[in-house]
């Protein structure tokens, strides 16, 4: 570096955090000097950076608050459904894994991880005797159960910060071939975040003990998802997601088992 005659330091700082600084220098052998306009511009530039970072911090605080609140909501929904609580963490972590493999942005992957546990939040409005029935539901009970997707809008609707959460909760039972509910959406009409959670929810349901069924091994679950039986069909899922799921099935198994042991 050359010897310096003058240095102008512009701090990058907000009320919450010191980020660093920007340094302008004039070489010792230069005839130039910092003018009044440069000082004025530097002051303006410093304030502009401060404003931008403060707004960003404020937005981050809001998003973090929503995410923290969503985790509490998910726990309430899970308790209402008489689950152990591990289900919501497994669905969140495995959905994050698939989303990351699909190459989505870090922010979107983070949203999917944080809001996937809210996929069944609408069950809060489903009668407990239906949720906890030890046996098959009647057609009337099943019609009520399916409405949990629509009920989610009562809690998550009209809030821009919960858009991803609402997409997951309302559409994770839609099927890629159009045979799902509540709207019979098909293919890419279904938000991609809901498509991801759909296959993870099925995987976790098959691997878990439920009042009406025993848990199934990872190997058998993969076999069912990649083929078809009375429970599910490979055409229910986005082929791209199925391919990623199949190629990374060992990592999925290890991640599922790790969360189960925590």
C-alpha cells in the first residue's frame, strides 16, 4: 500500500449492530484533498446504509417472530391431534432437505422448514373424537377431516408473512395427477412447497405408529411410494421430487431416525 495523506472513514452501523466501515484514502504524494461535497456525500451515504440495514433488521425481526409463533402453533395442533410432537419436526427437517436438493434459495428453503410443521394446523377445528378415533372413519367423518386443509385459512389467511405456510396447509393433500383434495388441483397448479410436504407427510405417516396402523420400515415405505398400493400412488407426486427422494433415500432414512432419537 502507498503512504496515506488523508483517510475518510464511513461507519456501517445501526442501533443494533456494528457491521464495519468503508474507508476512502488519498495517497501521500497526491495533490487531491477531500472536498466539502465529498464529506457531504459520505454523510448522506452513511445514513442511507444505516436506513437500509435498519429496515432489513426490522424485517428479519418480524419474520423471526412469525417463525417462532408458527412453531408454537404447530405444537398446539400436534397436541390436539394426539401426536408425539416428533412428527412436526421430522416433516420440517425432511421437507427442508428435499427443498435444498431442488436448489431453491436459502430463504425459501428456510420458510419451507419453518412452515411445513403447520401443514395440519387446520385440524384444530376438527372434532377430537374424529381425530382420535381408533379405527376407520365413516364417509361423513372423512368429509369433515378433509376440511382441515380449508380450515387452515382461518388462522393463516390474509397475512403475507404466512403465505408459504398457507400454501402448505391448504394444498399438501392435492395430488399431482389431480386426484387430491380440497380443490382437485393438478401438476404445477399446486405450489411447489405443498408438493414437497405432500411426499414427506406420506413417508412419515407410513413410518409412524397410528391408532389405526403399525409403523412400516423405511425399505417398505420407499417401495410403497415408488410403486402403488391402496394407500398411495407414485402418480400422486411430482416426478422430479420422486426422483430426488429416491436418489437420496439413505440420507432421508438417517435424518428421520436421527430426529426420532433426539
